[in-house]
C-alpha cells in the first residue's frame, strides 16, 4: 500500500514517499490518523538504510501492525491510526542481526509519552547487535513441516513459516519471550522461550491437531457483519495474545482453529464496530470435531460519545508540496585562546533525524560553510577533538558567526552491580539534545563512547557541563538509559541483573537432550524468610521450551535468590523433578555444567474407571490430570481448575493410559455421562488406579425476572465440600 504524505511540523514541511504495509482487518469507517517520522541508525551511528520499521498496537482487537522500510538515509514515516483508552503502540526496528524496541518517545516538550497515533516530533531509533531466532513448526503426530503459519511474538513481530516450516527473526532482544503460532487445523499453543545468553537461539515447535469452530457473524436482520473479530481470554504479553484473535472475512464468515481439550467449555468474545460485544460458547467432544455456529450481533445504540473510539485508516491521498526554503551558514571556529580550530565537524543540530543537511569540516583557518540548512530557527552542532560539543543557535536570517569552543568537563566514575562488585565491559554512550531545533530526541555521541575497565571505571573528557546524560549497556544487565551525571565527580553507577537458572539436560544415556520443556512452580517446602514466586504464571502453566543440541538452558525472568521447583520433561526421553533450586543473578550465574539434570524414563499412569454399584467398566469416561495441583482440602472449580489438564477418554474396557505424564503429582478428575463427577489427589507414586463412579444427581430449574424467564445468564452451584460448577442458562423467548 503506497501513501504519499505531506506533514506540517511547526515551521517545517517535508514530503517523502514510503511503502507501508498495514496488517488489519475489519475497519469500515474513516477516522483520525497521523504520521510518525523518524530515522534509524546502526549501532555505529550509520543510517540504517533498508531497516524494517513497524508499529504494533497493544490491547487492540483485531491485530494491528503498520510497517515500512527506511530509505537510503535511514528515514521512515508510519501512518498510525489514532488509538483510544489504554491502547498504545510499540515501535520496533530490525535489520539483519540488529534490532531495537521502543515503548515511549518524546513529545514536542521533551516529555516521555506513549505512542497513540497522535502528532509527534520525529523519533530516533538506535539499533543494537542482539540475537536471532530460527526454528521450525512441525506437526506433532509425524514431524511434517507446517507451512504458511503465522507466529505472533511478544515483540510485535509476526513471522510466517516457509514451505519447510522454517521461520527466522534477527534483532531479537536477549531475554525471556513468548509466541503463539496460528496454523489451520492446529492448536494455538502458547509457547514460552528464552534467548538469554543465547545470541543464536533455536526453537522447534510441534503442534497437535485441534478442533475447529466455523460459522458466520450476522446482524439482527441476518445480514453479514464486516469488521468483526473473535478472540479468547488469556494471560501474557498483549502482543503475543494477538494469536488468539481471528478477524472474520468480508462476508461475515469465520474459521477459528486450535481448540485442544475435549469436553471443556470454551468462550469466545465477538466484537465489531457499531455492535455490542457478544460471546460464543462451544464444547468439543474430540480434537478433530468441527462445530458450526451462526452468531447474531445486536447494534450498539448508545450515543457515539459513550462508545470506544474506533481505529481507522485515512484514505490514500496523492499530494504535492512546495520546496523547503534553504540557506548557507558560514562561520569561523576558534579555541579559548583565539586560535583557529581545523577539522572540526559542523552539523545541522537535528542531524540525527534530518540527514538532508550534510556535515562539513572546518579548514586550516577554522572556516566552514554549511549548505542546505533550513531557513528557520534552529542550531548547528560543532564537534572537535579535545573540545566540548557545542550547539550554536541560528536566527532566521543568514549570518556569518564566530564560534569559540571550550575544553569542556570530565565525566568519570565506577560501575558496580547489586553486590557492589565492579562490572567490566559496560558501554557508556554520551547523549545530548538540541532544544533550539525544536527536536528533543536524543543525539548519541557514539564516537565518544567508552567501555568500563576491569575495575568498572570509565572516563569521558571534553563534554558540555550541562545537558548531557549517558546510556550504560551490558548484555547481562538491564539497560540503564539516559542517566544524568554531574561532571568532575567520582560517580557510582549501579546496574541490576535479573535472576536466572542455568543448567544442562541429559538423557539416561548421558547424551544431551535437544528438545525439552522446563516448568517452574513454588516448592512444597520453604521457610518464611525464603523468596519464592515472582515470575510469570505461564512458567507453571505452559513451561518454557528449549531447543539446544548441547542440552543447555538459561531460564531468566526469575527473582535473583528466589527458590523454585523445576519439572523438566522431553517427549520420548523422560522427566526429572528438582524440588528446590535457587536462582542466581545473571552476572554471577554458574556454569551449566554445575547443574546437570538427568531425565528418567517416563513412567506411564494407568487408570481404570468402573461403576461403583456393578463394577462394570465405564466407556468414554473423560479423565484429566491437573499438573502439580492437589485439591484435597480446598474447593475445586469444575471448568476452571481443570482447564489446563491433559484429557483422555476411556476405552470399551474403561481403561486408559497417560503414557508420559509431565508432572510429579497432581489431581485426577473423572466425568462420564450418567455418573457423578469426581476428583482425587495423585501423589505421583501410584501407577495403577481404579476409580469408582456413583450415579449422578441432576439439578434443573428456571431463573425468573419477575414473571419472565431470564434470556441469558449463568448459574453456579457449590457443594458441601466447596467444589463448584456452573452452567449457562439456555436462551429462551
């Protein structure tokens, strides 16, 4: 999609032509949007020509991505539809092995703000050499590749697999991540993975078959609803959860794939501009079932002022512009003694976002002529070795200016970690801004950057006394950015490192395990003064997946010094349970060879379900295993506490087998037609269980409002043991 854009920003006009890719469906009306210009730079300060730049909307349904490519000067412009409420954009740039993610930018007053599609000054993005992710998406049953699938990442990136099921992403930050793959007929699996200390990460994902919902969204007159989207509730990164979203086609039809657990109620939410949000409830009996439904949406008759603002795109426009007035600026540069300064670099003060003004060097007499400078108020920036960088304000009229440089100030200090120990190899980059140009974006002095020595010390001389700050960057620590420091002071800068566990997973044979999953839970035994928890709940639900030929893993996102229980499992290889392990600070983490996890072969769990009165086997009973949760003296919520369970049906002999249970203990639950549902604890030791079922009792009734039946609602029933269940009221006229 091509947009020819014209932007008026204070006293400055610019016209640029960019290629924009818009990924969004179901936006039927036109509304407000504005362009966000900027420039992308490589880590060494060069313009990042050809870098991919995109914005991803958080908390917005359907998924919304706007993407473009930087031109030969590293410049870009994105047209961003206006967002509302708590929605905002994340901004990212990628170029081969470099990348950057931006969550806040400066407004015209230099204040950090969220990007919501509002008018903003140009932004500067500096790429960093980070990591890569490559992998394959495969069918669980036979290992065949899954082509043309989409993977929604927590960074806002949306990857597509090729014919071999392969995917690749460069410029990915080295930390814990998540994604949801979306493929026809396959489960939408929430995958957690970790690239910490893994610049070249790999991931192999196997997707089982999943049940599907098909249908059409219509209005009260039976006409198709365009712009609708179905989604499921979930926990995790907002951008990853876009993988739960499914926009409908232009005729209102939809296909939603990826339901995993049979005999479990699923609820989808359907939303569309101009209509009231509605829900769809479905229950599948097996993983290859296809359910068809027609969903009727009611028009939203509330006043527009009470509705959520709808995100829309402007129509494509082709416009023309007048040439920006330019001029030449001449001057002469002296040192504090009055002697000329040769080879000083002279830049337009907004150089990092407007490269149309090429920098020049002063001659042996200290003279320079800077051409193509905008005929407006602003400033030039003078850089000379041994002297402090200096901004020189410009008036609207051409002038020949004398410039006297100063020797500047010295900034130095010591960088330590949370234990007070020195940190070597920290990159220290000076930053300033040019308020005279009206652009408050950071200007990085990359050529003045230094690295801390073995004692954690750094020193940068010849900087301005005010208006300077610093970025402190190290791969093992959180970025410490835009930090102001006083000059001529022995500053102390403290970096923080998150907690992590590093180890190596091997099979009984002693060979490294390539594909494995690490789940994290709270130890059963811990003291009051021991730190537990503090990690994303998905660590316990889904676990973190790793693919490594050497079996080594680094699990970050933990609190340093906290205690955890690990359940490590690998299909076909085995499982291991580590009851207590303490995380370490990333900057002090021990070698993986010091923590070897040896998997033991899976021990199958065999279950037989019989009728209590007759002892006859119960066929097609649904049996589930809830991992590491033992509901013995507490309430059990049917349809809630059992949602994450693995489920199987009994055979004609009432038997089934969990061939590879990936937990050390838990709760087993059983339900069957005509019998009362039951749950019981499993300690992980018993491998052959017989479970007896009693005849069921049924409760039926009506809910009235006055003398009228309630059209829609929910009933909850609680037992004497505090177990509870519920059912949706049947819709009735």
